[in-house]
C-alpha cells in the first residue's frame, strides 16, 4: 500500500520551528499497531491519519507512539495545512471529525484557526504530588492545579517564574504516583502542563513546557491541545484579565512556537477556545507499507 505523506511544522512560519507532525493522507483505515509503529519510526510526538467522514468534512485520527488519543492541537494545524498544501481544501471553513467531537476550523493560506470544544474541568490534585512529577516543590506552584480539557485532559500547573519553568525535570516514579492518585492509568490524561504568566519573548503572554513519558520524546515543542486547556483554566480561575492572548512554547528546545488564543464566553460558561497558528510544510513523500 502507498500513502501520501506531508511533514509539517506547526505553530511556526518557518522550517524547523514549532512542532513537527507527519500527516498520512487517506489512511484512517490503518490498524492501531501500524499507526503507532509509524509514529515511533518518525520519532515525532504525534502523527495523524485522515479519511472520509459521515459527520464532518474530514476524519482525523491522532496517534502517539503508545496509543491513539481523541484530539491534539498541533497535529490539527499540521493536518489542515497539509490538506491546503495539496489543494485538497480551499481557504474558508472546514469541519474535522475527531475523537473529541466535531472541531470547526478556519483556513487562510498557511494560517489555521481551530475552535476547540467547550472545556471540562476535573480533579484538583495535591500540588505537592503534581510538583514532584517535575522535580519541584508545592511552593513553586502559584495556584491550585486542575485537570482541564478542551479535547484532551492535562493538569494545568502555573509556576512562579521562568527560572522555575526552566528547571522542570521529569520524574517517572513521581508520574506513576500521580497517575495512581488520579486513578487514570490507561486513560487519555496527559502529563502535567507547566506554564508561567509571561512569555518567552516580548510578544508572548504565557510560556509553557510539556515533558513526556517514554516512549514519546522527552519534551513536546508546542502543545496546541494543552494551550486550549490552559487558556480555559486561566480564564475560569481569574488568572488572566483578557480572554485573548499569545501563547509561546518550545524556545528552550530551539523550536520556538506561537499561537493566538481566544477563550469564548464568560469565565463561568466557556463555550470553546480558539487557537490559531501558522504552519510550514517541510517535506512531502510516499509511505510504503
């Protein structure tokens, strides 16, 4: 079998910035093991596999090296950019069928704006337990962390400053204890998402990191789904004054990424989160299976 493939850097307008994703076209029918093996072959965090949909314009499946997940942000930007690059879609509105529901998208050249689903908020894990996953202490966290999701759940954790964020180091044993406490082994709950109020550059309003457990790469350069969850959390908790801001991530990896973010609705009744970013198609080819 042969499949068209595009390798796209998302949340950037240049090669080797943001976060890469390999988009395999018309391949949603592939079995899970093949999809995960392909992700491992690329050494990327995530890859997508597209196909026809009965409920939206296009179906998108999202895979980590370890499992399928319902939704992911930078792969959504990458997928739509790849479709636009190949002339399979035009500028304008588009809907995607994902495991988290229908995601509306607006395309304009190399810019992709997705409207992530209305947030859900879950447990408030012990700050000390969360902190230990990053080799920190509870005093490094300035507000109670909370499991938050706009399609994929993360424990959003706001740290006191950039130096603390830079010092985060992933502790696998502490991560297992964290999962035990939440009772979420084998679910879609992801690693804690660490963020600060204040960007990596003068253009940014937030800066964040996501350190990941094996077999994924050690750190995700830009996490669009967590950015949406973070935005909903910050707005609902009263930690930001405006529902619109610029999120930054990946600068410490030499892969700077940026997204324009807008939380929709009042703090106590958020209806969705718009996350917009650029994309650069780095290379295209054929997958032989």
